[in-house]
């Protein structure tokens, strides 16, 4: 009760005005003490002069402190900046006092008033020491006496990185008095720092981070503060810690700090995205800027995961106008409001369906786009396996509409956002995207429009992707559901994928399939275990992983190149070019028209027609596997007859 009363009293009355009054008193006491120091701790000076000098010094100090604002700092959070303000205030006090004394001496008066300059200098030194010491004493008193009633279950923390970022992290943690935390050590690779002490905390070698050390010191958190650490290095370090009973956190990049200062609330748990070894991408922004400059750009599926990020990045360039089309009203409205709040207004958000050719034609006539990014598509494999009608209608017919209109309205470039699931497809969704790729490639032979295809794998954090799903399952207490223990996937961040789409669109001359370097494929079972451990939980004790079996059409692993495709390098190390397999346009168009008509009016035999168009489409774990037992039809490819057979499933 007494401690609580003291705390409330201090917080209520220890205002900045009380601090100002105490500072002035300290300066006055230091002034008197200066005489004793100057005269060897004796009274061999005119004591009566103090009655005039002390009030003058108090007034000058008060004026200086008000000007500098040295009294405004929160005492319990006193830092280097506060000490710097105190120094400036004392210097200003001394300068004004010396100026007054020298000015007074220049006038001849009967009243003798002066202050030895040596006294002013001594006073400034003693005042500075006194004011800084008073703040330190109060800070120690507050942290060690008034806060003794904090919970005894304190958190012991290790900071990985003893550089500037690590020290700022230490200050942010210690100054957050609401948390009962203790930094038990820094860890750093620099041999010059190991064994030294920073703010009373020892610096250790990384070798100290063993289970024995963590358990003995009761360490509950390890915070990584190295700004220049690579994803691969961070992954190696974190994977060595996730099996220990400790939570691993990370400090955000300096550019994300609030007003250039790190707040303890910004220190977050390491996310699985931080460990997927995604090196930063260097874009040729000049090339993209030149391509988009003064252009009218149309983005279909503009409110989706990739489409919305494309829109956000396009807004940073000097285009003429931007048309965003999506049939999802709510998502489009949210994107519209977001762009307006960021100060972007040169765009049109249009609710529309790419399957409605008349509506799309009117939009092309009205806006006359120079460049089209086609990101509208259905993408979820299990859903499309059960809804082939919709997959064909939007992924094939919708793409055909926009691609045909681009040719009719003489669009300069058409960029198709495709997927690695189009490669040797085993499901309806992948096959529909593969047919869209083939059709777009064939149009290149007949039109002046340059048709470009971009192909990449899964994007982190996109709607319905595995990582957000696992997060939701962890929040609910598990279990995590996985279709197969050996399943692997390629991953790329949404901004990264969108940046590469823009880059590919700027470098493409038509007829290419741009393949993005996805890095190493990730084993989803390992990803699930790491997500559980990074959440501070144990596998399988706290949260288990259940294997449910492959879903219809699902692959164990994805590919980025179809059979017979080879890649060529580009000037960007993460983008390679593959030439699409050529087909005779007339034959292909009649087959796709037949597929779209059958899908619209008859609704049967459509999957068989898809398998006829895409010979490598062999269903996996699906009701359509029975269709692969039939012999495939014969195609003509640049005057050559290719007989295609598929093995019985």
C-alpha cells in the first residue's frame, strides 16, 4: 500500500514544473558551493554578496532552462539526449551570467557588484554534475524502489547483436517500465566485443546459446537486432533455437521505426516469412518508369492479392491513368480507400467481370489502355476441381476476352499473370491457366500487341494460402492440417512477385514466358513445425500436425518448366525466359471456342476437351483420372504431326 501510494504521489506531483524548481535550487546551491571550492572551503569571501548574486543566478538559470527545455524530459527515462539538453542549458546560463557581469563592470557606479568569472565556471561544472546526478538517483529510485511491487515472474532476455541497433533495443526495453524485464546478456560475433560490458550487461559469444545456458539463466526471449543479417543466416540461427524453450523475436528495419526511434511494441515474433531465404530484389526502376511513363494502364483482378499489389506499385510511377477492374465489390472498395488515403487519386476503380465481353469492350473503347496486366483468375485447386465450369469461364474465356480486346484495340503490351500449376498440370485450375498461356502465345503470331506471360509459384500471405491457414489453426489451438508429409512448394512474397511482373512486362518484346527464380522449394511439413515452434509452442505436445491426404488434383511438388521448355537468362538474375510451345492458331482457336461453347451450353465433356488441348494434363487423385485412360487426339504443331498417348492411371 505504501509503495502504491508513493508511486501515485510521484506520478501526480513530479511534474515538469517541480523538475524545473529542483534544477534552479541545484544551480543556486552549486553557486554557493563554488565559493567554498574557490576559497579552499573557508569563508574568506564577502558572504553578504550572496544575497544579491544568488537571486540573479536563479533568474538567469530559470530563463535558460525555459529556453532550452531541459526540464521537460521524463526523469525515469533520462537518456543521452536529456544530458545533452542539460549541458546546453548550463552553458547558456554561464554565458548570460558572464555577459551580465562584464556589462556591469563597464559602468562606474557607487554600488560594487561583481561575480568572479572563476566562480561562474566552477558553478557550471558543479551544476551540471548535480543536475545529471539528481536525475540518475531518481531513475534508480524509481526502477528499484517504486517498482518493487511488479510481478516477480520477470522475463529474462538476450539481445543478439551488440551494435547500435542492439543498444537502442536495450534502451527501448528497459525504458518500458510496464514490463518486468531484464536483459541478461548481449550476443555478438565480433571478437572485439565479446567479454566486454555494455550498460552493465555482458557480451557473450554465440556459442553460449545452448539449452543448458538458456535453462539455467531462465531466458524466455531472444531478440535479433542485426540489421544487415541475411535471410539464410537468420534462418540458420533461428532453426538452432526453435527447439529450446524460448521465444525468438526480431527488431524491424530502421526505416520502419516510428519517427526514427525504436518502440518496444515494434519488436515482434519472428514470422515464418523471415526464414524462407528470400534475398531482396533489385529492380531496374528506370526501365519500369520508362515503360509506364504517360501510359494508360489497365489491371484486371485489381483487388486480388497480386493485382492489388501491382496497383500499389504502379501508383508510384508517372503513368497517365490507371483502370482497376474487379468483380469483388468490397475488396475493390477497400483498395480504393487505401489508395486515396495514401494520396493517390489518378485511378478509376470499376466493378466489372472479365467474362462480360461487351462490358469489357466498352471499357477498352472509353479508356484506350496502352498496357494491360491480366491478373483476374480463380486459383484454388480443390475448389476449381469441383467447379470446372467457373474455372473455364474465367481462366480461359475471361483471358480470351481480354487478350482478344487487347489486339482489337491495339494495346501495346498484354501481360498475363500465370502460375507454376500450369506446368504439366494435374488439375482443372492448372490446365485452365495452361490453355490461357497457349492461347495468348498464339495471338502473338497474329497481332502487333506484344503478349507476355509471367509464371511463378505460391505467394506468401495471399488469400487462402497455407501460411495464413496455419496461423489461424495455431491461434485456435491446432491441430495443423497437412495433405502429405513430403509435399513441397515454392514461395515468393506478394511485393516480390508483383515487382517481377512489372520488370518482366517492361523487358518483354512479345512471345516470352518469364519464369521467376523462386529459390529453393520448401517442405511444408518442416514449415508447419517451425511455425508451431516460433509461436512458443511445442510439437507435438502443444499442437500436432494431422496428415489428411492429397486433395483432388494436388501435386506433391510443383514445376516451373513444362516438358520441352528451356530457359534463357535475362539482365535480371531472378527472371529467365522460356519460349512457349507454338501451335497453329486456327486449330487452337476452334478447340477453345468448342470448349467455351460446350462449357456454357452443355456443361459436359469439357474436361476431356481440356485434356485434348493440353496433352500433358494428366489428373491426379481426381475423379477425372478415368479420362486419362483414353487415347489422346492428334495435334498439328508447325506442320508436324505429334501423336500423343498417356499412360493408364
